[in-house]
C-alpha cells in the first residue's frame, strides 16, 4: 500500500527519482528514472548502475548512515552526454531517496565562461608581453638611439591600439548582450545606416582600392532597429569584406525587400555584403560567429582583428529578430547577408 502510494507520487515528478532500501536495492523508480537508466533498474542493486567513482563513493557514505550528500553523474546515450546532480536524502522508514537534476546546461555555460576568460586573458597577454619587452629595451642603451626609439614606439602604439580594440569589442559585446532581449522599435532607414557606415569607412575603402557597388532602392521600408547597433553590424561586415576579400577588387552592397521568407512572420530586408576575395572553406563557416574564432589567426591579428566582430554582428541581429546568412566557397569570395524584419503596421507604434 505504502509502496504504491510512493510510486504514484514519484511518477508525477519530472526529474528522475529512485527509492532505495538500506541495502541499495531500487524499490521504486519513476518514468524519468527508467528513461535514464532503463526499466531493469527496478529491483536492481543501485551500485551496479551508478558505478562512476564519485557517485559510488557518495552512495557508500549515505547507504550505511544517516548523512545526506550529492554527487555528479555523467550519463552517456549515443554520442550525447548529460550531466546530472544526484542528491541522496533519507526518508522514513528506512528509505533513501535519490533525485537527479539535469545540470548539463549549467555545466556548459560554466565551461563557456571559463573558455571566454581564458581567451580574453590570452589575447591581452600577447600585446602586454610585447609592450613590456620594448619598455625594457628602451630603458637600456637602445633607448639612446633616436631612430630605434621611434621604431619601437611605433610598434608599442600598434600593440596598445590592439588592446584598445579588444577592450572596446568586449564592451560592445557585453552591451549588446545586456539588451539582447529588448527588441528595438524605432524605425530606421537601412539606406542611411549603410551610407553612414561607408562614410566612416571611407579611408579604408580608399586604401583598399576596390570598386564599390551600391544598390539600395530608396523605396525600401524602414526596419524597427537600433541605429548605432546597425551601423556596427555593417561596419564589421564591410570592414571584413575589405580586409579578407579586398584582393578581389570589388565589394557589392545590395539590399532588397522580400515579402515572405520561411521563419519570418512578415516582410524582411535582405542586406548583403559580397566580396570577391579568397572566400572561406565551408567547413569553417558554422564557426565564424563564435567569439575569438578566426580562420587565419595571424592574418586577422595583423590587421587589428579580435575575432569578435561577427559574434557582435550575430548578437545584434538576434536582438533585431534577424539572421545572418553566410555563403562562400574557396576562390569565389564571400557574401554575408543580414536578414532583418521590416516595419509593418503590426509592429506596435510604427506607422507604415
Ligand atoms: N569576407 C570574408 N572573407 C573571408 N574570410 C572572412 C570574411 N569575413 C570574415 N572572415 C573570417 O572570419 C573571421 C572572423 O571574423 P570577425 O569575427 O570579424 O573577426 P576579425 O575580423 O576580428 O578576425 C576572420 O578572422 C576571417 O578569418
Ligand atoms: Mg572583423
């Protein structure tokens, strides 16, 4: 009678729950637990199923006493791993309750945070090492020579700029993430955004000696957007086109309105930045928007790259409920297309 009541009760719990007797035999398991361990867990000795050292040691500590404890258990199904926190609590009479909660997401976020901190530290350390080295050299006899001093100071300035660039990209990223859930609603003209971006990039465009194609109809609808962030998106994309695709001699900027696109509730603007440079091997494309990911690290660094540009682009587009579509093949250049929902009467507060 008691057992049935327990079974009914734990069957309603979403997390895996096992009821054990004092010898470690499983008396009850709810469906979430049999999903995880298989139906044969019923009646089995728990020690035979939870054999990972951390959990096994925890079971020994709790089974012969009154203590309560937790341990982490990693379940593997196929190629997928899930991480569970196993909590053991005593219940009267003579019963041990094991409950499991899935902490895979927390673990993954934690690992991502650790990676991020390691990456930032690494990126800052190399220019700092260079700076410290040059300061040391300038303090010695080499510092007496005006030409050497000028040469070293130029390198030091470059390294300091690299650090400034990194810090400012990191700040952008964290600012964008802070507001990512708040969709912007001010109508913004994409033509104005692109023209402002091109004006700011004028020196780089001239230095790259490329032919610039610009095809943005004046009749395009506005988009509900954040003007400064949109400038940042196209600044990063056009700058990349110049840096990595400039050798192709041509950059094409086009924008068009598409009334219907799968995955979007209403019309969108498709704004594409296309270059004719070396292009990107498709195997790298899915990783381009990862923080600090660069196909050619040395080349990106030499041109002052941080590997954060496309990560910022992705977050800003996601805030705008948009999407980034990257198409490229080696030798055929690359196109980076921002898809952005356009203003419609249904977007609150916006006149059509
Ligand atoms: N138009 C492009 N053509 C070829 N490769 C590109 C292009 N745009 C971006 N990439 C690759 O994607 C990487 C990541 O870009 P990004 O996030 O802007 O970082 P960064 O420019 O600071 O290196 C670049 O290092 C480069 O390898
Ligand atoms: Mg970039």
